[in-house]
C-alpha cells in the first residue's frame, strides 16, 4: 500500500523542479530587457512579502541570534543568486548552466569537510572522477576553452553549495518556511545595496516584462519554494535530492522548446554523465562509510 503523505510529498518536490525550470526561462527573458540587479531585488523582495502572511507569527517570534544566523545564510544565497543572474545574462546555453548548477550537490561535501570536519563518504570519491568527465564533455566543446558564463555558473554553484551546508545548520533553529521567507528578504536587501552602488539604468515596463516577471516571482519563487517546503516535510532527504536533480532536464526541454536552444550531442552526453554521477552519489552516500 502506498504511503500517501510520502507520495504527495514526492509530487510536490517534482512540481518544484518543474517550476524551477520555468524560472530559468522566465529569468532569461526578463533580464534581456531589465538590469539583473533590479530584477533580483524586485523579485525576491516581492516574493518574501507574499510568503510573509504564511509565517509572520514565526518570523516575529525569532530570537535575535536566530535572525542574524538566517540573515547571514541569506547573504550567501544572495551572492549565489546575483552571480547566477549575471551568468544567465551573458549565456546562450541555459541548459549547460543548469547542469553546472546541479553540481552543488557534489561540491557541498568538500565545503562541509572544510568547515565542519565532516569527511565525505567513500562513494563521493568514486563518483567525483565521473563528474569531472561529464563537466569536460559539457563545457569543452570548442577545444580547451571554457565560456565566461560557465565559470560564473560554477562559482554560483559553489556558493549555492556553501548555502546548502550552512542552511542545514540554521534549519535546526527555525522552521523551513520561516527560514525561506527571511532569506528571500535578505536577497532583496542585498540587491538594494548593489543597486545603490551600480545605479542601474531605468527600465520602461511593458506587458512582456511584467508577464515574465510575474511568472518568475509568483510561480518560480513563491510556489516553487512552497511546494519544495511542503514536500520536504514527508519525504526523506535522499529521495528528495534524487527528484530535485531533474531540474536541469526540465530547463533543457524548456530552453530547446521556448528559446530555440540547440544542444550538441557532446553536451547531452556530458549532462547525462553528471546526472548519473549525482544519482549514484545521492543513492549510495548514506550506505557507505566515510574515509
């Protein structure tokens, strides 16, 4: 007999990966006409305001130490988002960026080892060479030259890994939705500070920008994080992680169908190898000892 709460949770997480894929497309279409820093600021401030009614009691009940911890982790996430948006703005291959971003799960054990002395499981060292082969096939399509956007996607992925490791620590002190709301707000605050520094040009709004901004804010941010949070309540982290590696697949399909992206067979093979290494790592990480 199916475990109904777990089954529903898996569907919610699957939905969150699809919405995340939609977010890649919406973000690209908006920042073609809007400065990236302005887009990030407006998107995440609005998203945090929309989520606030669902958790305002918990937010206002947080102690000062909890607020500072959540804000600090939010700043790390903000750095990852800002770099990610810049990478999207200069990239012609969103699918490649999505596969590179999925490497966050592989980079995270390194960061956890450095910061908290938690040694990676043995399966990590077995899958790492496979991942490196996938990266080479994915990025080195024009000889031994890596595109500028790919370096920024990799940096964003590393920052996202740092956020993943730190966020795991603060989630023990605050409920997931409360944590998400505060962190999204911090992304917006960091964006405001950057806007004061770079002073982006004003933008003339039109129906096209407003539509895709609404999609990125309401669907790819609010609904995505709500679905992911609800799903995580009833699904084990290993299974949730396996489902969430589908995000680059949806991004690839949407990018090809909506943006007309052409993906070479070598990149598809490289992306497939990366997904395979992630699948093996997540599937067996809990079953193998550390080394």
